């Protein structure tokens, strides 16, 4: 689990492992935040989103980046310096903000 840009550790110092819905959400957030082609281990990971992208284009870019994941349609609720996504889950739409920590 990533939290504030770092691997979150439990009380014993071990990495917190996500599964299920939270793992899916975190994968999508990482995919949206990563610049496509910049992650050395997977050049296909990431999106072409930038802070000047309009809402309609941002939604297209994010959904294109997430196409290889088993997910429904992702809504872009806010874009610009702050990117907020509406991610479909079994419990409805979950709103999450994408955090940009620099290049992966």
C-alpha cells in the first residue's frame, strides 16, 4: 500500500498489502498519475494526462490508460492541478484524488 508517496508499514515494520477493491483503486490511481512510458519496468503503464488537459479529454486519457485493468468506466470529476476520479466499485462510485509525486 502506498500512502503519501511511500510504502505504508504496519506496527511490525512489514509492508501493508492491499487486496480486493482497495488494491484495484490504488492500481488505477498509480496508472493515472504515472506518465506513460516513464516507468522503467513497464513502459505501457501510465497516462498522458497533464494539468492543462480539459475534463472531456482527461476522462478519455484516464480510461485509455486503465483499459487493460478489469474496471468499469472511470469518471473524471475534477481536473487541472487537482485530479479527482470517480471509480466504479461493487459499492458504487468511490471518489479519490490522484496524487502526483513526480516521475516513477
